[in-house]
C-alpha cells in the first residue's frame, strides 16, 4: 500500500505548484519529482543523470530567493522520504529529515534568482560548479567519505548538455 505514496505525491505536488505558478511550475515540479522518485531509483549515480539542479535553479528563478529556498528545502526531503518509503534503499539519514545537501540545493535556488537575464547554460555552469565543490566539502567534512569525482564530472556534463540544448525552453518556464 505504500507504493501509492509515489503517485499521490505527484498529484499533491502538481496541485500545489499549479496554484503557485500555473503549468510552468507544474513542469518544474515534475522534473524534480521524476528525478527524485524515478531516476534515483533506476539509474546508477555514476551516470550523472539528474534533473534536481536544473529544477532548483528554475524554482529560484520562478519564485525568487526566499520562496525558492524554502520550497526546495521543504520539498527535497519530502520527495526523498516518499522514495525511501516506497522503495527501501540504504540512506545516511532517516526519511523526511533535511541534510546539508538539501540546504545546499536551497542555496542554489536562492542564488539563481540573481542570474535572471544571464544565459541559462552559464547560470547552470556557475551554480552547478559551486554546488559540486560544496558537495565535495560536505562529503569530506560532514560525512567523512570521498567525493565521487567521476559522478560529479558526468553530472556536470549532463546538466550543461541539457541546459545548452533546452535552455530557451527551460528558461521560459521560470
């Protein structure tokens, strides 16, 4: 019966984001939901396929610094908690508890509102580069584990590729 949480979270989040910003906001939410619930479950992290950073940047651009930060810091642990309840996977923290990574994603959303007017791929490159450097620091100093350089590099290439090819469409959502 817990498997019903995944579609229920999609419906509830879509309704909330529709009320906040219409269909463009629903598309942004779907990108984050698809990444957290589906992609993280079926793809190895070394492939670097993730849509979280692009969607957090879009949330910050669409809703502003403070609202973007709050939405991301609340939404990320909820989506990851739903995933942990529907597909049990090993984790460093219990479900629904924010981590330093969630705060970092919130800071990316907050900072992205200052990049409105800058080409989208440049915004993604700057914010993702800073996020990956901070991820390495969190891995090393908070969780005492080595940073996965290969995954970081493939994530950077994947996100730059997405933002280069679909940047005009994605920026129009914000």
